[in-house]
C-alpha cells in the first residue's frame, strides 16, 4: 500500500511532467500561429482550456473515488463494459448506415471573429474531452486506500 506522501508526490510529479506532452500544448501553438494570435491571447486561451481540463480530470478522479466507495468492483466492470459496447455499436451502426458522424469546418463561411470563437471552442473541447490518463492509475491507487 502506498503512503499518502507517495501518492501526493506521484501526483505532483505527474502533473508537472505531463504538461510537456505535445497534445496538451501543440494544437494551441499551431492554431495561434496560423491565426496570428498575440501571445497574451494564446496564453489566455491555453490557460482557460487547461483550467477546464484540470477540473474535468479532477471530476473523473472524484467519480472513481465515489465509485470505489459505493460500488463493488464487478458493478464497475459491468458498467464500463456496457458503456464501451454501446459506444462501439453506435460507431459501427453509423458507418454501416453510411452516416458521417461528424461535420467539417469551413472557415471561409465565417467571419474572422466567428472563426476564432469556433477554433477556441474546438481547442477547449479537444483538451476537455481528453482527461489526463497519466494520472488515472494514481486515482485508482488512492481509491484502493482510504482516499
């Protein structure tokens, strides 16, 4: 069993090191450079997306902790398997029916301000919908203890 200090130090080290992963910052730099954003605008967009990303990752950790306290392990496994099967079935059915399950963005149809708003929303959404998988094992380790 890991000590509380071990879990906390592991979380701190991971939180610092994972920020260098390119999928956390490269899309912001690329879009910012292509759109000619100033450094302050790029910093504000990145900071906002990072904050939302952190909140969502924390919420997932809290959900794992709650599930660990309230549910038996086979219930969690069954729920996870059911969700994955439903998601996969939806994608397979969409492809089988010839449906294109997403839309493409044509910046020529929008003003520069609207295009920036759409791109910022996409960047925030991209980072928000990809919680930090690197720290999830620590959440599970903490959930196994008294956390």
